[in-house]
């Protein structure tokens, strides 16, 4: 992986020729704030693409430009340079493009807490262009799908945090958007509620929607995302499939455990292959192919486990944040 100042994640093509099969194409978004000597570039040439059914984890430290980028994508902040297309439409010129977008904000800020789930779904459905009848029909389906039927007439403020989060997602889906923006969807949830919400996110993506996930819970990002984009100092420093990114930062050392102590003769054979034996534990820094030779040398000792050093997204993120600043 190579850190790059100017990402080339979207081709330099005119907006009019964007393939409508892409749910989102954001091309070289740039935003300045301040004036005179206080003027600074908050976002620098950020490009993002999302296809149907994909989940992008959009990560970065506080102040890196995530929120400004998301606001430009959602049509809330106009970029000084670059452009956005959502299902082929420009959210900065045509408000109708926003019918393709749903958002779940951290802290359930897209809910009215004094209203019931039923009333929230109807209200936001009508607000987003549905007839009252259709909003009620879709709301009933979503309440059933998210297992909230028995809570339909209870004020949101009396629901558990997990139920509130499920309702927030249901509200974001009431108008059947193609792009879902998720901000900290599992923050503050207990283990069971968190697993439920993560399962819902996977289902939503499997239906063909594109999802942008912003979170500081990097284990959640790793579990849910297909791709990761990391923004630092206003520009993307890496954007690639989650598994590929983690693989690049993972080691090539294997740790094996066998039953009993490895006999001296086998220890010598293992040492010739480059392995190290400590009691019943073996460390091997060779290739995956050479591992078969090591396993043969251990025969007939019962093998209890074989593990390879593997980074996680938290380790990857921290290493990228600790690398020298990019000017």
C-alpha cells in the first residue's frame, strides 16, 4: 500500500457521463473555510465510489474532514471544487436527488422522542414525499421487520437504546433510499443490541443499497465493511478492500501448538526449516508453502492449533495515523 497525496479513485470524467449503476460518485471534492490568512483547506480532492450492495467504512481522526465530506455528499455543503452524483443526479442542483439518501445520525438525532415509532415513520415518510397512506403501509412493514410492532405506540423516549437505534434505521429507510449514511450505528449499545443492528446493516447492503459507515469503533468497521477509506488532514491516504488492507499490515509468522513436548530429533528438523521450539509451542516465520514441510516434520505429534499473525483494522489505522505527515 502506498500513501498518496492526490487520490485517483474516480476517473476524470464529466459528471454527465457517470454510469447510473453507481449509487455514489464523488469526484475530487474540495472545501475551503475561513478567509485571508485564516483560510484553510478542510477537504482536499476527496473521491469516493460506491456500488450497489457495498459498505464503505469512512474513517479518520476528529477534524480530518469526514463530516465536511459527508455533508458535501448529502447536499448540505456545496464543494468549492469537484462534484457529486447520487444515482446519476446532482444533490447540489436537484433536491430530488436526496430522495436516494437516508441517514442515521449518532445519538438518534433523526427521531422525535415524544412521538411513537408509528408516528415517527409516518411523519418522516410524508416529509420525504410519500403519501400518508403509503407512509403508514411502509411503516407497518418496517416495524414488523425490525420487531418493533409491540412498541409501535410507545413514545420513543421510553424505548431502550437498542430499540431506538433500530427505529432510527427504519426511519432512514422509509422512502427506500439507495444510499444510507450511518454515523456510529452501534455506539452505546449492549452486546445483543449491537449484534442486532450489525445484522440489519448487512441485510440492508444485501438488498442492494450502498452504505457509508462512519465510526470510531474500528472493530465494527472491520466486521461490516467491504472497503475502507481513511481520511487524514483533509485527503484520502488509502482506499481499498478491507481484507486487502488488513493483509498488507499482517505478519507472516505462524504459531503452532502441539500436544506434549517436541522430541529433540524433531526439534532439530524444525530448526533446519527455520522454526523455533519452546516446549510444545513452535514459531515459524516461513512461507505458507513451507509450512507444509514443518507440519510434516511434526508428524505424528497431535497439532492443537495453527495461527498466523494478523493485524486488525485498529492496528492498521493507528500505524497510518503515526506515519509522517503528508504535506
